[in-house]
C-alpha cells in the first residue's frame, strides 16, 4: 500500500516523511490533525493511567487525566515559540503548518507511549521499585520523544540551520513540558501514600530548582534548606551517611541522635 | 548408459541480466544494459522532494524589499510583537508592570537599530562596501522583526514561568533566557542579511566588513543588555 493510501494513523506510525510533507504542503490537514489529537488523548491517557497504577486507586484516574492535559498544554505553549524560531532561522511557515507538524509529532509520540504501556504495567505488577519505576517511565517518555523528533526533523528538511532549529524546538518543548508537568504533579506515587491530591501546590518549578541548585552549589543556602540540612543530622545513616558540621549554625536546642550515626 | 553419460552436457549458465541480484554492487552503472541506480525513496515512502510550503505573513514580515513606508510598517510590527513579550513578563506583578515591561523590551531593539546600525553603516561605507542606506535599513528592520517574532512566540512560555515561579530569581532567569534567545536570533538575521548584501564586494572589503560586523555584534549585545537591565524591573531594572 503506498503512503498516499494509508490512513492518518498508519501514516503517523510508518511514514513520518509523508506526514511531514502533508503538514508542509497543507494536504489533508484536518484528518491528520484529528487522528493526531485522538492518538494523543488515547496514548497519553493510557500511559498516565499505567504510571498511576504504581500506587493504584484514584491515582490511575488522576494520571489518565493529567498526562494528556500536560502534553496538550505544553504543545499549546510551544507552538508560537516554534513558529517564531523557525521563521527567524529561515523557515517562515504558516502557523497552521507549525500546529499540524507539532500535533503530528505529539500524536506519534503518544502512540509510542501506548505501545510501551503494557510493558510498563507488567513491570510495575512484578514489583519494580519506586526509583526504577520512575526511570522506566522516563525512559519510555524519552523514546517517545525520539519518535516525535523523527517527524520534526523530516519537516525541517535539509536546508540551512536545520540542526539549530531542531535543537531549539527540543529545548522549547522540554522547557514547556517540564513546567506544565511540574504544575500537574504528582504522577508516580508510592503505594503507601494514603491521601493523594489531584495536584499539589506549585512550590516552585524547573527554574526554581535550577536557581536553588546553583546557589547550593555555591554554598548559599536559604532558611528552608538550612533546616533540611540540620534535620539530616538526626536521620538514620542510610538517609544521610555524610556528617554535617553544624558548629557554625545557630542552635535550636535539638540534640544529635548519635546512635543513628554509628559507624 | 555410457552413451548417455558421454552425451551429457552441462546446462547453460543463465545470463546475468536475466536474473538480476538486488545487492550486486559490482555492476558498472555505465555499462550497456546496466540497471539504473537504486531510487532515493526509502521503504514504504516516496522519493524525497522538497515540500512546497505556502507563503505566510511571517515571510512577508521578514522581507527586505519595499519602499521606506513598508519598511517602517514592518519595523513597527516587529516592535509590537516584541512588546507582547514585555506584557508576559509584567504578568508576574500585573497592572502597570505589564506596561513598563511592554515598553522596555522593544526599547533595546530600537536602541541597537537607531544607535548601532548608523555607526556600522558609516564604518562599512568607509570601507567602500556596496551597501545603500535603504538596504542597511532593510537589514535593521529584518533584525527587529525577527526578534519580535521570536519574542512574541516565547511570550506564553515566559508567562508560564514568571507567573508560576516561586522566587524572583527564577522568574528573572526565565525572562533572561527568552530575551537572550530573541535578541541573538534577531542579531543573527540582521548580520546574515548584511552579509548577503556585502557578497558582491571583493574579498578584502568583505574581510574588513566581517570584523566590523563582529564588533557591531558585541556592541549590540552589551547595549541591548544594558537597556534591558535598566528598564525591566524583573531583570534588575528600576521598579
């Protein structure tokens, strides 16, 4: 069957070049966009539900709702930036072309997430630990991103600044996806967690984490971090095996629990 | 039986063209009757052709042709697009902060175009480069429009970060990244447009022009950042 005879879903899976061509030449955009949106909603919902199944209960439903919303929100925020960057770097495409290309890329990624979902669910069911579960989900997300990149790179073609534009696209999507994902967290919750909110309070974000880490690396600690570091003294060794010298910190009248620090 | 063995002759070997092999790399493509080279198309996909993209308003905005009136119109559009980014930055505080940032963001673009480019044009004219004032102005307008397009596109992302960041430092960092990206892409476009105009000059003139453009680029970066840090409260300007 030639690419031109395939359904939009079939094209998304097997012919990223034909998908990119249709987006750029605005041929059959409506069925392609509908298929991409449907794939995005289904694939992201199933993947989110599987991630939520690590804890189970209402977290399955929460994950199935939040992952598609986070992905769609990231796309909505990204598209104007991608349009502007592409225009500045020699690809002054119409906005609808950028929307179609981005949706198609996201739809393809969501289908890859859908393909990984049964494997991930089985791994969780067989007793995968929390951190390994997080890594597995992140790995699936990364591979889905590579599938999306296939559509974008074919859309960018072989002209000048193709690599720079692709890198800019990836950076913008990571920034948007990271922040929208942060806002709608949590997704992967430990099974022993009793009450799980639909979303937590925002408490900073990706930019805050980068700033805090930079300041901590330079030895500048905020009041909250000093308290966290101080409380680490009393934790068991497996939490913080490295001793911390608090002789220069103000005393709060809290004695060190030396029995937890037996070497 | 012995007669049958004597009469036996081996079967004729078929000619190579009768049974072509898929991976026969030894076949000389120039030889008569040789197979044509393999098509460019990959499996299940048609042969690659450059897609025919329709023109867009962004393409018209980044055009360097036209009279002074159309240049002014495109420059004003670029300024307006850049101010959208300022509105996004001011969303953290709201109210008059949005207006202050909306004025401050395009101010740096105007400063570079109004202060830096005439100086660059004079320097290039001293080197006897084939650059007219209209072309130089066209390059400046393209730079401003390109920056405006990028900044307007980054406005939703910037608004997301500046509104949801819990600390001012994080919001400032996010704002700075957007300003840097928009400014650098606009500067790149301006310099690339000038380079196209200067392609007609001789090699010595072109070399001098490159040095001048590098100096202009550094000046533009420092001036742009000076203006932004002075005018935008979010990145350290007067509140």
